[in-house]
C-alpha cells in the first residue's frame, strides 16, 4: 500500500506498507511431514491468508467413501484473527489404517466448503519435511536515509482540476445568460422614427406579407434592411444615399397603439 502515482518503483525507495488479503481458500503451509504421516500423533497443519476468525477441520475418506472428522482439540491462538496471522488446524491419523494412500481434506466449518485436499499414507517411520515459508516482503523505504516534512499549511480542499471544472461551468452559464438577454433586448428594442413612432425591424418579405394582409400602414412601416426608413408621410427616407419612391399608403391607419397580430406555428409539410 503506497502512493497511487508510483509505477515500477523499487520498494526500497518508497514509503508504504504490505498487507495480506484474506480469502475463502487460505494458503496451506503444511504439517511438518511429507506424504508419509505418523499414526496416533497430533499434527499441526499451518495456514495463513484466511478470512478473519475462520475455523477449519480435517477429514479422512474411509474405504466406503464416507468422510470422518479427525481433528484434534484446538489450542489458544490456533484461530487466525486476521489474514496476516498464522493459523493452526490440528488433526491425527487414527490407528489401524492400511499402509496405503488415503484422501484428506480441509474444510471450512461455518461454510462447509472444502479449501484444500491432499493424499498421504500412514507410516510408522515418517520423515519430517519443512513447511512452506511465508513470503517475506522486501523492505519498504530501506534506502531512504532521511525523513523530510513539507512546510506550510495544506488542507483537503477543492483541487485545481475541480476549480477548473467549476469555473468552466460558470463561464458557460454566464455566456448562455448573456445570449438570452441579448435576444430579449433585440426583440424588445425597436427604433423610433423622427415623429416618435415605433418601427419594428422586419425583412422586406415580412413587410410585403403584412401589407398584403392589410396590417401595415404608412406610419407603421418598419425600417428595412437596406438602411432606409419610412417617415410619417409615407415616403421612404434614404439613409445611405439611395433613391427611393414614396410608398403607397394602405387603407389601414392605426391609432395610437400597434395592431394586435395573430400568429401560428405550422409544421413543414402539414397544415396543422
């Protein structure tokens, strides 16, 4: 367990710790003998990397295929309290067995799950065999000859990446709000003519449609996109040096308020 950013680094040059993870099937180290086991003698089968406080037992298979528990009484400290602790399960081969291989199994008492299986033969002169050794991790930080501490104060606040995300979202919200306000101002702001009349900005095509419908008169003629305006007398006043003819007045002459218009939204291809 060390800093997450370290990759392919010599453990002797980093600071951290080793930990053993427990599993349903522990690592069996052996009982001090090889394939030949003594008869009538308590054997100490050692294991590690087991689930905390797991309990195990050893069974032997009889000639008829049934299994019998041959575990010996436990002693204090036999049950491993943590995955990194060494556990012990004690058992003894019964007397009267034939000098041939028998099947053995190690079973989790609580779960009823078989975690290890092996074969061994009863013998009057078994030869001891060393147990498997626990894996010894390399020394962490062994090459570090000094300890340094960072100066200043640092708290677990929002990092630069988080503030960058928050700032980016804020800029997007500000830009979106500015676009909405700009659109509203563009729709609401309509220039006034020299006579004080409101002249909404419309395209030439939209103006022609309104005139055909009888909804636009002289003094309500909007400012066209070619840079000219229409004054109160019905004539288009050139603003960019162009030459225009007086507009033909329509029959509709509004009073002091703009006319109420009716709009509809139509889906293309349909009259809905």
